[in-house]
C-alpha cells in the first residue's frame, strides 16, 4: 500500500553540539546499523545531518539526543507538492503562499516561527521561492509554471516585470535606528511620494518628534514613524509586520486607519498581526498559518475575517478537514473564584493613598484606591500617561512628591524593557533567581510548562528572541515570592496563541497563590480576560494625567473606550455588511467567539435577503432593552442598531446569553448629516449566540435592531 505520509527531519542548529556528546543519534539509529548513512556527523560539521529519504521515523534519535535538538515530523504526502520554500537540509520549510487581492487588506495570523515573515519576503520579491529544491533552485520559468492557473501566477509576472513595487515595515522596529540616520521630519519628507506627509503626521501624532533623531525615539514612536514612512511612499504592495507592537489602544486604531487609507483598486495591503481585535478591525480577508514552529508552516486559503479568526482559535480548518491544535483556545472574561467553583475566602484588603509625582514637565496624580488578594488590576491608558510611573512608585523605585505612606509589601516587578546584557544560560539564571520555585512541582505545572520554558533551558539569554525573552521574564517575575506582582506589557512580542496562554498562566497563578497583580496591557482581548478591576488613566499624555481609583471591569472599560474613541464617519462606512437605510445612525456590535457553535436557527422576523424587519418591542428610555436572537453558524456576528439621537458619548450595555459583555464605543460625527455615528464593538467569549439584549443606559432614546449577521 502506498505510503500517504512523508516526513521531515529538523535539527536545531542552536541546540545540536556534536563535539559535546557521544553522537547518540547516530549510534542508536537502526538504519545506520544496517550500513546506510541515515545520520551523518562530519568532523568539520557543526550539526548532524539526517537523510529524510532513509529515515524510517522510529524516533529513537529524538529520545536519545541529550540536547533535544532533533524533531521527526510526519506530514501528509499531499503537502509535498505544495512546498514553496525551504531554507536547507533539516531546516524550516513553507507550504503554499497567501493569496493577496487588489483593493483589500489581507491579514495573516499564526504563531511565531511559522513562516509569516518568510511569506512576506517571497511576496515582496526579496526571496525567490525554491519549491523545496534548495540544492538545485528552479528558474523563474519553472516557478511561474508551478503557479500556473492561480492568482499568484499573474502576481509574480507583474513583480518580475517591475510593475509592482513592494515596501515592508519590519517586525522589529528597534532595529530601525541601525539603518536610518537623521531626524524624523527629514526622513519622512524624503519619502513623501504621495504628498500625504502632513496628514499622516497628524493621524499618527508625530508632531512632537519631527525634530528628534531616529536613534532617540521610543518603541512606540519608532513604530508610528515606521508606519508613516511606509504610508508616505508610492507603492503597489504595502506589507506591515506586527504594526501594533509598542502602541496603546488608541494608537492602534489610528495606525489601522492609516493602513486602511492605503487601499486602492490596484494596490495590495498585507498585514501580519497578533492582536486579534486589531486584525479584525483591519482585515477584509484572513489567511491562517499552522504547523510546527521552526519546522514547517502551512498557509490556508483566504477566509472571511470572522471565519478566519474562529478557525485560528478553534484549531480546525473545515475546508481541509484538518485539526492543527489539540485544544481550542478558549477563555472567559474575568473568571472569578465564584465562577470557577473554588472555595471563597475572606481576602486581605490593602489601601494606597492619593499621591502626586512630577517628572520634569509631566505630572501624575494618583487617586487613592484599594485592592485585595487574588485580584488582577489592569491599568488602561495611552502611552505616556504614567502607568509605569505609578508601578515604580508602588515598588518604591520612585518617591511621591509629598510624604505619604505606601503599604510596605514585597513586590516582584517585570519591567517593560528587559535587560539582556548579561551572558548566562536560561537554566543558570532561573536557578540563581528563583531556585525554589523552578523546582516546585506546582510552579512547574502551572507556569513553566505552559510557557514552554523547558525548551529554552540550554540557550543563552542574550540570544533569545523577543517572545522567548518575554516568556522567561514572566516566569522569573511569577517565581519570586511576593505580595504584589507588577507586570508591564506581558503580551509584547508574543503571538496570538502565546498571549492567551500567558494570560491564563497569570490568571491561574494569582488566583491559586492568593496574591495581587497590577498589569499594564494594550491588547484589548488579553486585558479584558485578565482584569478583575481597572484603573483608567485620563488627561494629556506626557503633560498632566490622573490615575483613577480601581473600578469594575464594565465601568472601567466603558469609561476608557468611550472617552477616547473618535473617528470619521467615512471610516465607519468600512463596515462590510451594511443592510441599513443610508440616513441611519449605527451601533455595531461584534461578538468574538472561540468555537464554532452549532446552527441555532434564525430568529422570528429575519428575512434572508432583506435582514430584520420591524421594530422590537420593549425598546425605550432609561434601562429599556431590545432582544435579538443568534443564528447563522453560531458565535461571532455583527448587530447594527439604530440610535436616533445626537450625542457624542453613549453608555450602552449588551448582555449575551444572560452574561454582560464588554464594549468598545467609537463615536464619530457625520460630516454631511447631523446624525452621530456610534459604533460599539462587543468583546465576548461565547460558543454560540442564543440571545442578545441591548441596553441603552441613562438615555431617553428608541433602539431598533435592523440586522444581525
């Protein structure tokens, strides 16, 4: 019977050390014992070489390697003909390519090391696809023949004829100062080929840094400069690799607006993004990438935004009938001890006083508040609003202006920027800093295994990638015995899957250890999942800000989002499913699901072609509500609600399946009409939508459901 699978052998060049072992892989290989050269270790070679043609997939070498450097992976044989690029023998290979479409934004989502950046380089023409033949690379005629009949054939033909110009925003913006010299204003002016420099500078709030040298920019400023640099150029293909890193929520939406402004009927826009809420806002279609990080990656066909995100979270591709992850990525918003079924105890409460801190021209005023054990408090505010300053005051690294008494508690602090100057192995650093914790079975199970710290033990800290370093730093922070854990931006450099895992690790650890955590986080979904209480920062960043006292998740999120979101009416027109009269005002609700629910059936009054007809009874002023039902393929969807009232800020509450969900309120004025557009994005975690209730609080208005997708 024909073998339906093929195998790839991966040898990690960072872990393989033939001169420091007895070459157990070669000595124990049954194929080598028969006289065939399946595993070869030459005296001059730095790594072992494994023949994939001779390998029988027994897995003995994987178990015997003392450094854990070998992986043998069985793949469907059908993927062999889909190989797009391979770096070399026993190294990463990419199957298929994303298919960009003109006039649309294509989003790419997948774990780190799965081939997203490789795909971007190929589509930009900077890397020639070798179709897996790294020893005998094909010429362009063979490559075009391979892609014959697909949209990529015409794409590559135009690329070869220099009819397409591609520009890429790099993933690691902190490398930009090494290649870009001069001040921000001069560099942007040199590349202002579209004549939009002034508009982009205003949109990305770069006015204050125009005279500053690139080398002196912070991470967020570098990110905004890089986006502005690309947006100012005249190109046919715009590629953005993780455009939201270092940016706060407000800046992410503004950056997304600038990126979408690049859409033309004949232009391509491709975005790699790990923040799922930003990806949802940005994209018209999504390609998921799955596989084994560092070994192989497979690109799916383009899906609609909702379906693509749900496929990634569920770990199942229905078009291929393939499951690429054992478990779905599921998470509940703010799971309390009562909800988790754990025993409720009386928690110790602590108070911190009102205090003020002045740093140069910046002044931070902190309003007194309290916190308790087993509680996570998320700080929400723009960059430069004083979140890190407040954390440093709690730690004792900064003294308030006045002599106030701060609770003397033991604190563990993970900083925003992680120092990696010291050359030391990960295992040595862990034993030095958290010896007791890293040998404790509970800590190993709850923290180290989910964060995959074991795979990094033999690596040098200075050689870790951004995501690996972040996971190690989080492990060290949680491993120190403390009363309060201060965690600054734990999602930085982590991919979407790792962010959800990290959030679960923090939540579980704080709950079980009965400690308190203060977290600064800009990923909206991660912040919503983590938060028991929210501290909202208001004021003018870098000038004068106020840190409010901790408040409930619902109140805090609405205060933060409704007070900071203002965009244009034209931007709201981007909503793809517009089944509504043109003169109406919108409230769009998007439910983010984690699993595809079963079909629940359409609710009464739904028409397949014309949408929902007629008003819903029970809508009125005060706390009046209107009910709507779920349908379709369950879970994720948009609901458009008419609010016929001229206001700039609304307080809207949505209940999905009898549970309150979080909102993001976007307010915009119609430049031509007197109406006000209010877009509400609901962040919820549901398997299937059974019932949706919209409550407009403290407004004497009438609400009407006009469509549900």
